[in-house]
């Protein structure tokens, strides 16, 4: 099983950062939370920091896991375990380095975007307020 990390980044105005996959990527133009595969020998936190830097040009300051889901995509031979993290970033504006585009959206607007299937349960929980990333981050001390 392959482990994948994804960051749920919430701004002070309660908007979440989402990215749209490129046209030539697998699952073209689908929306997702930024992140990617954990490399061999890499911690999930290190993978999340690396992916956010590669995809958005930003620096992760803290993160805490909010949930996991296992998913099997038809086009991918290996089952994935996707680990979702509430994530905080250093100052600076994210840029769509590896995405077609990025957007900051309100929880109630998440359902308007065509997300990857593995994100559906999280999207529902964020949209209804059952999961609040800021509350997870409040429980973590910054190193």
C-alpha cells in the first residue's frame, strides 16, 4: 500500500486552499488538496513539507493529522492510504507550481468542485463544519 499525504490549509477568512490537477496529469482537471506520495524513508511530515514546497512554493510551519482514508483508483494498481493533515504555512502567497490553478474556497463551496473520489468524505465533513482544521492546529505547539 502506498501512503499519500494531503494538506488542508485554512486561511483566517475560513477559506480552504485547493488545487486543480493539470490536463496532462492522471485524473486530469480534478480538484484536490495539495500533497503527494511519501517517499521511502521519509516521514509523513517531511513528505508534506516537501510536497507543499514543490507544488506551491510555500513552507509548512506545523501540521496535525485529521484523518485517513484508503482508496483504490481504477487506473492505479496499488491501494492508497491518504492521510489528511490540518496544515499551517509561513507567510507568503501559494503559487500553482504543479497545478492548472489553485483557489481559496469557502467550506460551503467545496461541493461545487469536481474533487478526486478519495476526498469526498472529507469534503462533506469540512462543508458541514464537522471537521475544523483550525481546532486541530490549536492543539499543537509550534516547535
